[in-house]
C-alpha cells in the first residue's frame, strides 16, 4: 500500500526551483498555463477558459490530495516565486505500487532545463516517501520535448496504443 496522504504538504526544493501546494491565488497562473494552445497541444483536455474554472481546478486538486488520490506541485522560480508550471503524481495504483507522472511548463519556461531539475526530486519522493515501485509517463506521439525529458531521466519505452506511448521507470533496487 502506497503512502499518499502527507500533512503538512511536502514542499520540495531544487537549486533553482521551489515546489509548493497551489492556492486559489494561483488561479491566474493556472488559467494562463492551461489555456495556452502551445502547452495543450499534446494534452487531451478542455482548455481552461476562465478564472472560475481555474479556481475550480485548484479546489479539485487540493481535495484529491486530501483524499490521497494524487499529489500536485506548483513549480516556481525559487528566487522570484514566479510560477513556471506544475508536476503531479496521479493514477495511483495501490495493487502494483505504480503512479503516473505528469508535468507541464508555461511556454516561456520551456527549454531551460527546469523539468529536468524538478522531476528527479519528485521521482525520489515517489520512491522514498510514497513507496512507489514504478512510475509511468503517458505521452502522445509527437510530443518530442516530453519524450526527450523521459529519455534523459532514464525511463524506458514500454508500449504504444494508437498514438499513446507508455514509458516506465522502475525503483532502483
Ligand atoms: C514537456 C515539457 C515539460 C518539457 O519541457 P523542457 O523545457 O523541454 O524540459 P527540460 O526541463 O527537460 O528542458 C530540457 C531543455 O532545456 C535545455 N536547457 C537549457 N538550460 C538548461 C540547463 N541549465 N540544464 C538542463 N537543460 C537546459 C536543454 O538543452 C533542453 O533543450 P533541448 O531539448 O532543445 O535540448 C514542456 O515541453 C511542456 O510543458 N510541454 C507542454 C505540456 C506537455 O506536453 N506536458 C507533457 C505531457 S506528457
């Protein structure tokens, strides 16, 4: 059984970044991120279109975390606190101890190595604090930036179903 409820919220830090829990005041940043067609290109979701929708999303995320259904971090510049994106662990499978990894950066923050820096911290968290044994990344074919990221983090390609590709990382023994 994985550990999925953390109180207080597990704040994380890397050299350039801080990873914290979203609050309703982050709604304008969430709206900007999730309404940008450049960010949404390979993500199957309805674009967020209002502050109210962004607030509802943040409430949903925080309530899912209270129930232990997922973990969701805002990624920000450690010095300026500027919001850069999000990382989540979700689709938690207690039978196989597998979790799915999700991540996205505002367009202006891409190509700077931020996810390459933040995701390993979240991976360590999944192994050490949650007790996960496998992390899966589900990527739409053609999302080269996302494929490059998981390749650089040593995920291996598992299988393809239509245009959906499954990558996996196993906990080091
Ligand atoms: C997927 C996504 C997070 C990848 O973003 P990214 O910025 O390419 O990811 P990384 O953090 O791995 O950055 C690596 C890039 O930064 C560059 N870089 C610049 N400075 C760097 C530094 N200090 N350290 C490391 N890399 C650096 C690297 O060269 C690399 O660029 P390249 O791929 O052109 O060689 C981003 O494209 C995104 O948010 N896409 C939209 C949402 C999405 O599709 N999410 C994934 C769904 S599966």
